[in-house]
C-alpha cells in the first residue's frame, strides 16, 4: 500500500495506516455504503473520514495504474487546490493506493470529518427550511467565487456541499466528493450556467439562484434564468431517460 500524507499529519502516519489496514473490521459506517464505503475513525482529538473507493473494473484498474490518477489521489490533490484557493473543503490528510500486477485494486481518501448542519439537499427537500432564501443566496455567492477562480466542480449536486451555520446569518460551505473537477483560466457564461444543472429542478429555487448570480455577474436576470433552466431541464431529461433504460434492462431484478 502506497501512502501520501499531508505533512501536518506526518506524526499520525502509523495510526492512519492502522485505520486503513483495519478498515473492513473497524470504524463507524457513514452513509449507506452502496457504492463507495465511508467510515469514521478517531485520530487523537479528531474524527477522520476514510473513503474506500469501489474496486475498479479490469480496464480501469489498468488505466489507473498507467494513464490516469486514481479517484483517491485526485480527491487529495483537488482538496489541496481548493484550500489554496480559499474554498471550503474538509482538511485533506492522506490518500492510499494498493496496486497489484493487473493494476489498481484498492484506494482510500482520508480527510478530517466535518460535522455540518445541513447539505444543499435539505434546501431542495424542505422549502420551509429556516432562512432558506438567505442560505440559497449565500450558496450562489459561494458557487460564483468558484467560477471566478476557474473551478468547475463536475459533481456539483445536492449532497456534495456541506453547510455550517456561522455567526449571525452567515453560512460556511464545504465541497466533498472531489474526484471530478476541471480547473480553467476562466469560465465563460455557458460553462457557469451548466454547472448548476444537477442541483435542483425546482423553478422557484432556480429563480432565486438566477437573481443572485445575475447581480454578482452583472448579467440580465432573464438571460441567466433562461439559460439555467435550459441546462437543468436538459440534465433532468437525460437523467430520467437513463433511469428508464436501466429499468428496462434490469426488468428481471
């Protein structure tokens, strides 16, 4: 197993290695673990979050060994880039990779566990959530700052932004599930609008997001709203077609 550690956690390397080695038998499961499995472990006075990525298929095992960075490595490197850009994400601690002759078998991403008050999903599911519009507008500013720094978070979906209430009516936002990102010199209007397509199908939420973004971007509200709705509807159409195809192919289950 190959380990790359954040220098700040070098003194905890032995304990981190022990947690990864005992991942299957120890730790507290976090989430449903249907695809990738996440467990929580104690590390001195901190709780750490260890994500074990699903073992890739044979083609991807070879690809991750010779041609592409593993999801664990990308998560670690992208987390560091976010922090360098003053974008919130749980503190990256390490990543680990286990290569066999055939290619990458196991990989783990280790970070500090962040206890949040909610995720963006709560805003979608509960329109009556306290301070809903204010949180939504601050989230839009957070996303605008990402775009201004050329960061395209490809998994910008409801469960991947953790939200913590700060002082007063201020909120802090933290990105998780980091292995798919693009970094640009700049992002044009189309790319910015498309980056909202996975977040919510609710028109009333898109109206608030569009209003907040239009003011920040100095763009006409109607233009922003129309383009945001276009990309959202396009994503929803493709998503539901994909679900329908899966149901037909897996009818026997």
